C-alpha cells in the first residue's frame, strides 16, 4: 500500500486539488484509493459533496477512540464517491480541537500509521490531505507516509512559506528518525507571466531535483470540476490540468 501525504503549511497552494486529482486518476486506473481529509475546514470532503456538518463520524473519531477499534472505525467512516474504487475518510470541524485535546499525550503521533497498517490489504493507495498547520494531524500524516508531495504556488510569496515547510520536514525527519522522500510540486503555473517563470526557476535552483521538473498549469477547469464534485480527470479528461496530474503521477511511480 502506497501512502502519500500532501502537505504545506501555507493554505491555497493546491493541496486539496492535488489530492483529489491524483486520487481520481488512480481510481480510473482501477486502483483502490483512500483519500483522508485531515483538515478541519473539510475542503476535500466538501469537494465530493460530503456535508461535514451532517456527519456523525469522521477522521476525528479515529484519534479519540481506543486503539483496538480504530481500523474498524476507519472502514466504518468511509464515504463512497462517483468512482467505484475511490473512498473518502471525511473531516469534521472538531479536528481543530485535537491539538488541545491530545497534543501532549505520548504516542499520539502514530495513530494514523497504526490504523492504516490494519487496512493495508484494502487499498492500493492512500492520499492524506493536510491542514496548513503543523500540529498533531500533520505529524501523523508525515509519520504514516512513504512519500510527501509539497504543492507550492509559483509566485514569490508562496516560496517564502515553502522554506518554512522544508525546514519543518527536516526537523520532523530527525525526530521520527525517518528519511523523507519529498517532491515539491509547482502549481498554478501561468506561463504567460514572467514572475511565475522566475518563481519556478528559483525553485529549481534552490531545491534542485527535489522540485518536480514540470508544473501544474493554471486551469479554470479545476474550479468547474470542483463545482461538479468530480475529479478533473473524470470531469475534463482532455484538459491541461488533467494531463499535468497524469504526468505527475507517472513521475511518482
Ligand atoms: N492549477 C490550478 N489552476 C487553477 N485553479 C486552481 C489550481 N489548483 C488549485 N486551484 C484552485 O485554487 C483554490 C485553492 O486550491 P486548494 O487545492 O484548495 O488549496 P489548498 O488545499 O492548499 O488550500 C481552489 O479554489 C482550487 O480550485
Ligand atoms: Mg486544502
């Protein structure tokens, strides 16, 4: 089972879009895919038309329930999507209270790792969408995964935030005693804008091969796809955006 975490401490950089888009393509290739929403804002859940406020169970319950029941609960919480092999573990707002509630308890960093271990025969891919906050949820997502994707908007302000995220990864890698396989994914790239090109060049020069050698373009079809509650590869398979995420997926394998 491949577990990929999509993280950046900055919001609005394309984390949720990356999670949904890669998940959609994988599911269309008949892979069994689980998308985990760990963001209290529940954007990933809303993307698929799951009303977070109506839910009685969510990612939150995995964290607050006794260890023995966590994996069963995880399977119990899953929401289906338009794609037969694509499932969502949805988020609720109370996830925002987890840090206060459990942050200091020891062993809380490995809740997701253990819960996923117990369902490793059920899925081929697990993609974890992170909140833009370094807390117990992001720590769990980083500990559980074997690959990290860091979407970053190709503009200078976003690059500043990236330094912070890469520093976080360094610290986390040391404290978890785990080598991270991280790839920076330049997103919302507008090739007509010089500043975007400059930002991309500076990503490549600052981070070298840690930066994906291609980019995800700005594409209005992403917004339309989210309004249609459908991953872009199903909504607009011939769009530039769908093509770019297919290319990204190929480079990840
Ligand atoms: N490549 C893209 N082109 C155009 N719009 C995009 C692109 N990627 C994301 N968006 C839009 O930008 C907004 C923020 O993206 P999102 O994936 O929710 O970011 P994050 O999860 O990092 O906060 C959303 O409205 C999304 O539809
Ligand atoms: Mg998001």
